[in-house]
């Protein structure tokens, strides 16, 4: 086996290991896009007024000027008089870096607020994206991306309120960030593959010219 082939094989193995690793797995949040048609795997809390309940729904199609950011379903959030909450716990790898990503749309009605918190069941620490007023997005979605360090057992919680109307939430994900050493080795292997292919083309060109 040549050096190039060995590096290419190692790169393939490395890529497979990264993809299979809990630190770089598929979305750690289940039903993050609400495509089950409900709030499956989410815990819903907060009911400011009994007459309104929590005022949170999963919508298929469109409603109140919103539609899904992608797919067909999204969450419509409209507690009145105080915040409602959606939360979900997930296991991760302590000390590894993760990315929290989600999409939110707002009608701009006042009062409204929206925020997110990562709470560690392991040590009680929190990583909070402060709650605040969301200006109108005119039916479109704004993309929010944050990073945090996993503690082994974490909980994502959204808090929200929109007294006159609704906010919309879609495509919530928590995914791992590969360690720099893994990416460096992978890039080395990809470079070796490219060099090997260029060498093969040059060899074929030389043979054709004979």
C-alpha cells in the first residue's frame, strides 16, 4: 500500500469515526423540527392564565402569517401574561464543544420575549442567551447559533411570550463540533487523496502519449 493510499484509508476511517462519535453525532435534540406533528419529546410548561392555557401549538402548513422554516411543521408560541417554556434533556460528552442552532420568527407585537438556556444537570451550571424582545421578521425566520461546552447531561429550555399574537420556532438542533486534531488529520487525508488522483491522471496522460 502506497503512502497516499494509506493516508486516504486513514482519512476515510477518521471521517467515519468523527461521524459516529457522540461529540459529532446527528442532532441530539429529537423532534427538533416538530415534524411529528406534535410536541413529542418536549416538556411544555408555564400557563399564565388558565383561560389561555400554555397557548403553544404545532402547526402543519401555515398560520398567523408563518409557515415552516423547512419541512411542513413548526411550533407556534403565544403565552399571554407571562412566559411559557419548552425543554428537552439530552446526553452529551463532558468537555466537548457543541453548537445550539434554531430559527425564530416574530410578529413584532408587544409585549413579547424569547430566550434560551442550557442547564447542566451534572453540575447545576447554565449557559443563557438572555430573554429579549423580538422585532418583526415579516414572516421570515432569523437564525440563532450559539456554542457551549457539554457537561454530560444537559437540558435545553426556551422561554417565550407574545401577548397579542404568536412567535414561531423551527429546526432546533444541538450538534457536536469536531476536535481540531480530528479535522487536521481529515484534511491531511483529503489532500493526500487529491494528490493521488492528480498523480494517477498524470500517469495516464504519460501512457497515452507513448
